[in-house]
C-alpha cells in the first residue's frame, strides 16, 4: 500500500497510509472531545462495546436462553418484535440492509413479472452498492425524478415506462434527510398502485420519521408492501437489518437470504444490541428530532452573525429528522482541518467530516452531515452559536482559536 494510493479494478481508490493516519486522528479527536452532538460507534473500543452489551443485554432477553442457531432464539424474538412494531405479520433478520433490500426487490420482481424498479437516483442502491441491483439481482432501475427530493405522485404517474416496484427511501439521505408531507407520501403510494406496482420502503432511518409525519411507525410502514429497517444507524446496534412483509413474502425472502449467503450460524450479539436499541433509543428519537431543530436554527444564527461567512446553507432549515446538512463555500480539506483542530484544541466536536457534494454539487462547495442524539440534548442554542464562532476562528488563515484548559 502506497502513501498516495492506487485504484483497483472496480475503479475504487484504495486506502492509503496517510488516509489511515487521518482517520485515526479524527477518531482520537472525537473520542477525546467532552462536548459532541452525538457519539459515533467508531469512537468506542472493542472491550467497551462488549462490556456494555454483556452488562445490559439481560434487560431485553433472558440470558439463560440457549444461543441462536440459524435464526432461532433471540433472533426470532427480534423478528417478532419488529414485525409488531411495523404492523406486518412477519419479518426476517438479515446481516446487512443491502442484502435485505436486494432480496425484497428480487422477490417483488418475480411476483410482479417486472424486473424494473423505480427509485430516486440518490437512493442507496444507486449511490452506495456498486451497481449490485443489476449485477447481482438482474434488476433494472428507472428514475421518476432527478430533483433532490422524493418523487411526486404526478412524476410517478407520468413515468414513461412500466415498473414493477416503486422504492421509496425515507428519509432521502443524500438530499438532506428529506421527507415528503404525509399527504404527499400517501399520494405517491396511490400513484404507484394505479400503475399496478408494489411499494417497498427503504426504511433504514424510518424510526426517526414519526415526528415529521405525526404518525406511528406502524402506520407509516403499512403504506408499503414491504419495509426494511436498520438497527445500527439510529438505534446504536452493532449491525443487521430486518425485512418485514406478508408471511409468504418473508418465507421467500428467507430462501433468497440463504442463497445470498446471509444464513449465519449465530447472530446473538447483533440481535441483542438491536433489542437494546429498540428499548432505549427508539423512545428518545422524537426528542432528538425536536432538538435538532433547535441546533439547526442556532447554527444558522451563528453563521449569519459571522462576517467571514459570505454564504452558507443549513438544509433543511427545519430538519425533518435528527439529521441534516450544512453547506459552506470552502474545499473539504480546509473545513476538515478546522473541524479537527477545534476538536483537538477545545474538546468540542461540532462538525465531523466534510465532502465535495458529488455528483450533484457545484465546485468549491462542501457539505457535512450533523446528527443530534443524546449527547446533543445538553447543548443550548447559545452553546451552538459559540461553537460556530469558535469553528470560524479555526477557519482563519492563522488557525486561531482558544485551547481547552
């Protein structure tokens, strides 16, 4: 491995030693910070995660139970719990959401007789799965819209070619964790039904959508024919996902899970951590969403008060979930260095990683994602404004800023 990196046969750049050093520097700075808006799972040591799981798992499952074998025991208990939460008769646990979603879409292709999936071009399968829907599952995708939001009912009705499944990512992460209104969502689902299509929800972050819609998780999920949910993104689980649907769909999905290599011998650590997330984090998510709106408003106030900032964007201005974007007119390297120095010198992590918003953003502009969780509830609006002012000082050419003492 070189310091400059190479490109493999898939066109994906390999990780360099320099990048590894920078990653470790970030993790060390985040871990040492006393003030954060949330804690990333990457910050914890292996022993810490294992000790916490061993100490807490008894609160959600009988630890005198036998270990799971090929999906029984605690894994089956998790499936039953999630099926009830989502209002479906059955659910199957998968090691990854990518596998769960591919299996769901493949099953629907066989049932509808149409291998075309309508989805947003910024949806996870298009952005982060290396073309797996086509290469692995033989599916084809079409896009009802290219606007940075979920499609409207009119766009679904007007799509020129037939499709068997409409996949809706709720929220649409790459567009800013955006959600439609409840009425818009209902209309989109009805439009798909008019096209004789089924509806599948990519609900990796469905758990935090209830505050925006003013509906329970089951009422949201039941709009669709199948739903996938994740356990590590918002609930703090170790890994894993569940696909929920009718009994016959889930039975077929289990068969495809085996074919795809997802029939794991034992999965109790992931299942126990998921049950803990459902018990502890799920009830807290509405408070995170509410406080994210306070943080976003204060952050915008802090940016407006800074004469050094000619332009910025907090998107959406009123977050739909507990996550949102911030845009600034600087290159990612400059913003990443300022964010790291703020964390290292002051013990406050406000921003984490900045990126060039490819492929849809203009040059010279960077975007970051903010998450507000339990740790962020301690921040007042004034705390946020002060952290913004401090960050801007680290952006200055001299890299000014106070040092924690």
